[in-house]
C-alpha cells in the first residue's frame, strides 16, 4: 500500500516514475528553503547526470521526509537547490530488527542488506557468534549499500545498521518487543510466522552457517528469546534473515 501511495503521488505530479531519481542527504532538514550539495555530490549531479538549472531533484534525509526541489545553481563545486515542497511519510506501525551473523563471503551479507532494505527493514545488528566464520565486520560499505537500496526502492527512512557485537552481549541488552532466535537444533521450537504479532517491534537472531552453539541458544532462551523455526528446509544465513524480514513485512501489509 505504501508503494502504491508513492506511485500515485508521483503520477499526480506528472513525473516519469521509471526515470525518477531519489537523492539521499542526511544534512537536509524540514523547514529548509534552499540546500547546497557537497563537492562530490554536486559533481555527480551536474557532470555525470547532466542536471541543469530549473531541473527537478527529489531528496530524502532518511527520516521520513521527501523534498521536491529545483536546481538554481548548477555548479560542479556547489550545486544549490530551492525547496519547492516537502512531504512527510509516517513511520511504520511495526519495527523489524534482524541480528545476523556476518557471512564468510561479504557479498552474501551485502545481498541481504540490499534486499531487506527494499522490503522495508528498520535495523540490522551484526552479531559475532561461537561458530562465526567472520569475527570482524566493518559497516562502512554496508552503510553505502543500504543508502543505495533505499534510494532505488524509493524509501524515505534509512535503516539503521549497528556496530558488530557479540551475541552474549546482545541478548543481555535492553531490547523491547518480541524476541526470537531461529536455530536448527532438534528441540522444541515454535513457528515464527505464527508467533509474530502485527504492529509490534520484532527482533530475531539469525546465526552463522554452523548455527548457534547450544550454549548460545540456552543463553538466548534464558534472556526471554523464543526459539523458532522459519520452515522445513535448512537455509543459508542470508536467506534465513531475508525470509524473517519478508515474513514480518507480509504480516503488516
């Protein structure tokens, strides 16, 4: 419904939806009448995209605002726009937080970040586990992937990605809402799809390829995480994380 609402908004304003480009800049804020892009972004807008004065540009600050603007100075060093209209999109009534173990190959986790952002994830935390194949994860590139996916999918809220944390510290932290751990051990588990509630904050732990250790599972359960299954098949880490994200999104449509 949200995507349809955005499409109708663009059609109303006689935009070509297929060629619509959304820019992201965290510095722009509601109430601004003009805005300057930095040198790098200005060069991209003017030289690469060949935008010129009087061209329209749409910008989001990742906080729910969409700014319709018009270029008034097409400079490669300091492109300036005039804000014509700003629109605020109300945040979702639900909240999806996936805590996932970084995969051995970076591209697999990056695939998850991109697709989950398109679907509508709100927060991601890389967790370091006993069986983790990757013990260190830098989020600089991840932030850029999330920003690009947000722009491509025309979202106005930028998902939050946290610094990596050990699973033992994460499960003991103050986490609101429903809490789940998805694992593969043959123990009593509930169906994630049946347990999640609509319009709730949901946090789910997704382990590495070698799964969580028994010690980690017991620690999570001791901290009120409910053990769940995501289905009858054994899923890769990034697939399991995306299935969880999509399941929450479908429930809240």
